[in-house]
C-alpha cells in the first residue's frame, strides 16, 4: 500500500491515517507531495493521477484508490481486522465512530483560526484568538468534554483504551492546542502528552520538524520561520 500525503508540518488530514497505520504496524510506503494549489502545479497534476477529489490523503492498494480520511480508516478496518482500528465492543465502536465523525464535520472555528503548524509556537496568537472568539472557546470545550467522557469510560490511556482511529482523528487537534497554547485542564494536557508520545505520532512530528519548508499560504500569522 501507498499513502499519498501533503506536507507533514501542515497537512492535518494526511496526518490522521498515517499515524494510525504507523502506530498499528500496517505496512505502507508514503508518497509525499509538496503543497502547491496554483493551477497546473506539479502537486495538482500528480494528485490527479491518484484521486478525482484533488485532495490528500489518498490510499493506494495496488491499483485501487481510496480517498478521504474517514473512508481510508474504514478501508483499513476491513483490510486489517483485529488490528484495533476501532474498539471491539459494538457500543464502544459506535461511540468512537461518533467522535471521529464529529471531528470530520465539525469544529470549523478551531480549524480555520488555528491551522495545524507543528513547527510553530504561537502562544501570543492563541491568547488573542481565545479572548476574541467565543466559538473557539466553545469548540475546545466540546472537544475537552468528549475526551474526558471517553477517557473516564475506557480508563485510558487513550480515548477507547488502546490507540485507535478516534485518537488518530484528534491527533492534529492535539498539535493545534500545543502550537497555540490554548487553555486546557490537566486531564486534557495529559492526554495530549500521551498522544504526542505515541510512536506513530512522534514519528510524524519528527518528520514534520525536519521538513523546514515554509509555505506562506499556510501561514496566516507569520512571514517566516
């Protein structure tokens, strides 16, 4: 299998299936394309060979393409039964999918105001955004509530016990909360630390820090690194 992704420092959707596959020991090779959304760019031309959506990530299993992160996760669940993509219990599995689906479709304020930027440290920006945007505070409060409920029910260390798809879906959120130093209770900070220390996530972060590729259109708050 091959996973087509974008820049690791910025591409939150690419991060999700990559860290899941890495963490759960699924064999794959990555195919990284440097973000460039100008018409006719190499990024657009090459991606057109893999996906009609024109977006990353794309999973290639031989000559079969699966695009969109949630679809990729479900494909991995079917292809690798017993690997722990989703919890084993029916209700736990449904709850994990509910959290993942809410992440997929929601939290637009957090995602738009605080784009993923693993290399950056932007606490001053985070403090200003926190003060100015009630919807951002609401997004973070909802996420913290979801995490707290799941961790209490499962006993941790991850949302449904072992690291799985729900944790992978929220891994970029953990990166955002760290980059912008948004306020959080100790339980949230501890969960973020555990996610960041998971081998699959740690490997992605190491690669993201090594990229040293500054893309101005991904940087609403800085002119340079």
